[in-house]
C-alpha cells in the first residue's frame, strides 16, 4: 500500500478536499425529529442524516476514487479495482469522467444493480469468486500482469484521505448553535470510511462503527487486537463484508473509534424500510446500518446528544414505475 496511514492529518484531508471538490458533490445533511425514526429515541436530541447516497456514483466511494486518480500518477494501462459493488461503480465513474481506462473485478454476491452501473460506465467488468477477497486476488494478479494502477477499496492512503472529506463537510454542516457535534454513526466494511472520518475528527467527536452481526470485521479485530478473518453472512455482504479490516485502517480505529456495535439483518431491513417510509430516503442495506443501530437500541444516544448518521449509498435496483 502507498504511504503511512499514521501520517494522515486533518490538514492533508483538507488539501485533498480542495483537489477533489470540482468532481464530487457536497451532499446535504437532513435534520430530523428523533421520534420520526423511532419513538424510543428521546425527544429534543439532535439527530441528522448525512445523505451520502446522493453522492456521485451513488455512494461515498466517489471521494476515495477521485482522490486516487487525482493524487497519484495513473499509467497508460489505467486503473484496476476490486469491489463488492460501490467502489467499483465509483472507480468506473471517476475513470470515465477523467478519461482513464478501468478494469473492475467484483464477486458473484455483488448486487445486479451495481454490476449494471459499472457496465454502463464503460469499465471492463469481470465477475469472479464468491466474495470480495476473491475479486481482490484476481485484481492483484491483473495489476501485476498489465501494469495498471490498483485503487484499493479501503486499505490505501489516498482512499482514506478521500473518504475523510465527508467528515470535513459534516463538521461544517452538522454542528449546532454552540458548535457541537457529539457522535457520528458510521457503516463499517473494510474500514476506509470510518478510518478517514476518524482520522479527520480525531478525538473531537465520538466515532461509532456499525456492522452487521454476520460480517463483524472491525468488531472481531478489536476483540483480538489485530485484523482477523471474519464471516460474511449478511444482507449487506456486498458492501460490508471483506474478509478482514484494513491493515492501514485498524491503527486509526484503535486510536479514534469509540466503539463498534452490531446489528442484525432484521434490524437492517426495518431501518431500510423506515428510512423510506418516514423520510423517502432510498438506502441500500449497508447504508441503513446506522439507522438500524438507533432503531434496535444497539446505540442509545444520551439526553441532548447530537448524533449524525452517515447514509452511505443507494445503488439499488430501479423500482417499477407507475404508468
């Protein structure tokens, strides 16, 4: 991997933001009444959603993709990426926008909607293996053979810098009149998003990771004190189920992530439905885990606590349209 994750600073994330800003969206923050999400949440608490599903290419992954392509020297052979889906869409989108050849490897569990988006952006797509680790191994073989630049989904310094720009926006958008934001709930797969957010926020804001209980990559790593293999059994497996947390990511999370909570598939489905019914937010399962943590009680805000929930992506099938 390129560089040292320990050297990632808020100042470098700010410089990265200036580089990628012409190519990404400043996604909005929606302030909501806690009771509209769940009657169990205390009224008067500050609750908000960072609507990153409105990002270019349908997820936060566009930030890291553009950071890689703009901060690194791209060879004539172009770029290659392995992905459960959203990272592949983002790299294909960034490559298309910048006129760079792209080859994307995805596992068979990837959502058909994400596969179709990658194809639609003109990338060379290869479906291989049953999970992200299989696609990654195939991508690494291609990188060596073709001389393309690998854009890692989470364990790459530039990826972390790009994802950290979400936290920069959030601190500008979500602080209250007293300048306070207490907690951010962040979906966790390989850890690029939570690593970037935690590196930017440091200890100023409580960062809480949320994972499916069937794919506890960071939870298991924290139990063991180092990255370890984890299972991948969840409806969010196409986005939140790499084999293990990133090696560059883990030290950041040890320093700056307060805790990791787990949510079950039933809670994720309920949150996905509630986000649509109450707020008309279309969120894929992986993007709904933060709301699931609040709905299920896996995370209970204290009185008056200002909590931001990252809604990370919405690469979903197009619903049937009324005539």
